[in-house]
């Protein structure tokens, strides 16, 4: 699977981050980002796949996917930059959804 993913990424396939898994433990979906990195995807492209590309895939880029006035924005923050180490996504320190803080 990793080699097929790596080839798809290298060939420019538009990748959207997400899951249809009903069997994974809640809160472990960031592990997918680590696997994507191991397959050769850049940290920036992994984040883009979870934001911009995912919104495009479900035809909702007019209201999701980027931080802009008038768009919905659920925000997470980590102590480390996921652009430097994508594994930082596995240790989220702050969560805001719909303007309400859920983890601080």
C-alpha cells in the first residue's frame, strides 16, 4: 500500500486526507499523516490534503478548507510545528470548533 501511495503522490494524484473507517480508535486518525510522510509526501502537502483538497473533494471549498472571513474554521494547535514534524499532529494541545474551545 505504501508503495502504491508513493507512486500516486509522485505522479500528481490529488490526495484528500480522510477516513471512512468505523473501526479505528477515535483520536488516532493523525497516525495516517505519519504514514503519508513515510510514503514520501511533504508535510505541507499532507496538511493541504486534509484542508484544501478535502474541501475540494466534497465540493465545499466555498465554505471550508482555508482560513478566510466567512468560512467555517475548526482550529487545532500543537506545541511543535507539523510543517517540521508531521507527528506533531498526534499530540494536539488546543481544539476550537465553531468558535467554542474544546481543549486548551
